């Protein structure tokens, strides 16, 4: 047996069966789980299951139909996934940035792939499905792109930035992490040409950043992966006022030597990918470390440079297992509700 989740051992044969079923079922509908909206619910690690692994080989075996626009030398000869990084859900479609291939993908529930690759989009990193379209950050070129549902370029929202990475949005705003300038930008979704609102500066104090790279939102809070301060910072989503931080430097699960991705599961717990420890750490919204999944490797439940993580509409959590050239989809059952006291 292997210790997959800290303090809890999962049965290896059961894990193998889950993985084989996932591969065998191929394009079968992804299992659903009823979301629970209670914030920071206690997580039972035995309720996490590996639902599916998406890689180039599995997409070929399921007969995935590839549509879309592949230009500028882009092709899928080496497989649809070269170095998947950023993830976002658009309904039940999974959106993927692949800086290794210089393209953006939409993977449908039953395997249909829409791909866009061109000389205009060369280093996509962050991605978010927003009210105005698909927003993608271009780290190397310092730009933020707006794509339509078919992943074609509509316009550049911003240019001249210093390493934009993470992106998130609500109905009114688009937030972008500008890693090289240690700050966040906020764009008006209805008027992206307007001057963005800037906040944050380099430092180690509350509300300051040191090479932030990831962020996510819920209705009340904004969560930012403050990577080289080795912590997560939480802000009020409306006022952007500092609320709390948690984390620390170290080489053990529960510490944060190299944050790459952030997402909130259906119970409100914070999932953090760590590309140095090759794991996903899970915290309550109060900052309590609940446990982790993964370790270094290429087997199911293992990671090599996990990057983006995204919460799906049916309770799934997708993790970009970047250097393994795949995406692992985990199911998270809602916490069991306690009955009335007797």
C-alpha cells in the first residue's frame, strides 16, 4: 500500500481498479457529485476518487474528433497534450492552455477537441471562462487575450505586461496576476479598454506579493498564490481588503515551496498545486491543512510538475499534470451531513 493522502492509506488494488475503469470507460459521461456549499467543510480523504486520466493516448483510443484551427505550424502529430498548464471549466467542457505546444484546447465531455494554434498565441498560461468570452494570459509576450467560444482571437485586452500568469473573473471584473511586477490587475468586463485598477506591491507584508502566479475567486474572497512568499493570501472580493494568509516555506506536505495553481472545491476547500513537492495540498478556508494527494511519479495519483487546477460543475477537480503530459480528474464527494444531536 502507498500513503496517498497524509494520515490515510488508500488500498492500492482499489486505486488500480478505479484507474482501469476510467481508461476502459473512455468517453463515458464523467461521474457527478452533488456540490455542498458549506464553506471550508471538513474533508474526508477517502471520499476522493480518481475519475479519469486525460492524455494524448487516451484521447486517441476514444476516437476523439479534432476540430478547430491549427495554423502557423501548429499540429497535433505529437498528440493534443504536450505540456498542459492552465485549466478552466466552461460548462462541462475543459479548457486547457498548453505552452509547450503554443495552443489552447477545448476538450468536450465525450472527447471532441477544439484546438487553436497560431503565431498570435504562443505562450498561453492562465485561462478563465468569463462572461465576455475565454480570457487567456500570454506570459512570454506580456499580453492578455480574449477568445471566442471557438478559441479564435477576438482582441487583446492588455499588452506590455510583465509576465501575466493567473487569471480569474466574476460577472463584472477580470483579474490578472502580473507576476513580474508583483501585483494584480482588475479590468472592467464591460469596458476592457478602460485603464485597469492596480493593487499590490513587492514585499512580505499583508497585501504585498513576491512573484504571485495563481488566483481564484469565490463569492466572498479572492485567493492569491503568493509563490515566493510561500503562502496563500485571502482578500475581500468586493473591497480587495486583506483578510488572512496561511502557508510557509518547507519541504513537507502542508508547506508551499512552489505554488502553481489554486481552486476551490464544491465544499469550499482550497486546493493548491505544488510543482516542487509534486502534490496537491488541501486546506480549509481558515487555513487549516487537511491533507494532500500525490507524490512524484508517473503512475495514477502521482504528479510531475502539477500546475493548473480547476473545479468542475459536477464536483470534479481537474489537475494539470504538466510534465506527465496529462490531466487527472478527481471526484470529491460532498461531506456527510451530521444528523441532529440526541
